[in-house]
């Protein structure tokens, strides 16, 4: 059982990681991230490669959180405070009264992550995804459809930004991910590890329904608007989702869900 520590002073130095949460979101936390709400904290408590550094909980929520607290290492501090104190610390009304700080332990690089995957696996390869809502939605879909890993190029935002974690409903803590170096040759990387690349684009050469299943598939997704780099689209098979006449664009997270469902359903139909 994690140890409960009663706190009453919003300026207690032990609570520094929780001070001015929204402002700190903009400048980073030196490798720490903030988890918010019961569902996300529950996922953090059981996530491989994630260590809970501490929790800050409204005192009246302790009993309701007892099952999760019991799964944490015994030396994890759980700071219990009155709700108004928590709101002063965070700088806004924390309606759920539940915050936690965590840290990723020994994150893998892209080569190691791909090399460790099973013979049958899907991965997402994200390029230029700078919107945290979209990032969270992509990780939520990745978890829902059994994606084994996510690769991020150098221009993607942080999946462990507080809002991205919240939108992902904690999936950003569960799905393994790695960041690619800026000069990475993405098609070569995928070919080395036996992945068929599918680049999603409104101008894709092949309709999604015509894409056959493959043991290892990497779905490449770009930012809304610019999309994927033209050179990348020339070097990787491109696919498109059919839409009504006069409209050719979907939210990137929505598009990922459609394609991932297609891959899952197609494989199931082949069994």
C-alpha cells in the first residue's frame, strides 16, 4: 500500500511538481508527466515502463481510490489534501480531485521497439501530429484496435502531455512508443523490420477496401492539412478512404480508427 501523507500547505515543497499545472504544461516537466482522473491513474498504476512518482488526492477520495493505491509500490507518496488546497496548488478547479506524477522508465528507441515486436503486429507511424487532442485520439484508437507500437517523427508533439493522456483515456501510458530521429529513412526502417507501409492520403492510389491483410502493417499518418511528405507518398503504398462527393478530408484520429478497424476485421475474416 502506498503511504498516505497529509498536507495542508499549498506551498509545501514536496508538491512542487503539481504547482501551476497548466503553465507547466507549456514549458515541460523534466521528464515527468501529469495523470488526471481515476481511469488514467488506474492505467498508470499497471502500465509497464511507467513509474508513479507521487499522487495528489482530495482526502475525501482516498477510500474510493484504495484499490488502486494498493497496487502502487509501498514507497510511493500519496499526498492527501482538502479539495480547496488541491485547487490552489494546481491553479484551477481539479473537479475529480485526483492528480499523479509519473515518469517513463528506459524508453526504447525505434529500432529496438520494432525488433521486439511479434511476427504479426500493426504499428502507427505519425508525422507532424502537433495537436494534443489528435495525439490522444490516435493513441486511444491504437489501444482499442491492438496496435503494438507507435512511432513518432521529430515534429510530433508529446503523447505524455497532460491533455493528450486525458484524451487517450490513459492509452498513451499503455501503448509502447518511440521517437524517430529527424533524418530517419522511414520506408527503409519499415522494410528492415518486415513491415508493409500504408500511407493514408485523400489522394491515395488504392481504396482501403482493396487492401489485403499482411502480418506486419505500418499505417503512416500525417498532420491535417499538409498531410504526409510527397517523397514518402511516392515510396510507400498509399491508400484512401472513400467519401461522399465534394468532401475528401477526415480528422486524422477518425481516419486512423477506420483503417485500423478495417485491418482488424479483414484479418478476422481470413481466419
